[in-house]
C-alpha cells in the first residue's frame, strides 16, 4: 500500500513544485537529511520547530498549515 502524506506534507510538496525544488534541495537548505524531511511529510514525526523552519524556507506561513497527523487520509 502506498503511503499518503499528511495535509502538511501535501502542502510542502505543492510548494516545492511551485519553486521547482525537490525534497533533497529542501533538506540541504535546512542542513538535515532527506529522510528526516520524509518523516515530517508523512507524519512519522511531528516537530513544530521543524515545521516552522520548513515554512520559513519555502515562504509559507506555519499558522496556515493544515492540522496534524490525525488529519491524514488513510
């Protein structure tokens, strides 16, 4: 079964596409691993500080981000 990103993860993916960036580019910008970004996108980890950093890096507003992993489609 294919994993589904959280609402936050979907918003990040859309924004990366708008900026013509890939997830590994974001990881490099933030000084972390691509795997860690994946954990955040799929809701395996929930870290408000990192969500805020990602939003800042992508020009998004953290307070406008969709809810947490309980909002994830299954």
